[in-house]
């Protein structure tokens, strides 16, 4: 698998310093050169903001424990719902379900549509 432990953080500072040294040698930049001083100032700025971000970021341990608690609650809820569904399926209905015949439903829908049209026409004459 991996040779480095999971908690070990990579050392980007050392890599950056090596690249910076190569860059300085390649471009023949002195220690007191303004460009080099700007790079140093940027590193100070970056370390400052990284430290601020580290302080402001919440710990993921609390998030993990919350996710585990929610997962456990969801599992318990699912089990209880399954028990309720089984109980409802096993229990016969108290009253038979009444249904409306299709012809009567069509008649009521047509009557409601006709009544709505007539009311709309009657109100339309008074409004206009």
C-alpha cells in the first residue's frame, strides 16, 4: 500500500525551498534582490493565511460523529417503519373503501365544467 503513514503531512516547504534555490541559481538572483524579497514576503503572507485557516476550520471529528449518529438514527427509523408496514399489512381495514362508479364521475365532471363555463360567461358580461 502506501509507505507514508496516513497522518503524516507532506513537506511542501522543503520542496518550495529547493525549487526557489534552483530558480535563484538559474536566474543569478542575489539575496538582496527585490524579486527575491517579494517571494519571501509572499511566503510570510501565505503562512499567515494558512495559520488563520487552520484555526477557523472546524474539526472533522465532530462531523464524522454526527454522520455516524445520523446513520444510526436512519437505520433505526427504517427498521421501525418496516415493522409498521408489516403491522399495517397484517391488519385488515376497518371499513371497506367506497368507490364512485366511472359513469357518475364523468357526469359530475361534465356538470362542473358546464357550470363553470356558464358562471364565467355570466360574470364576463357584467365585467365588460
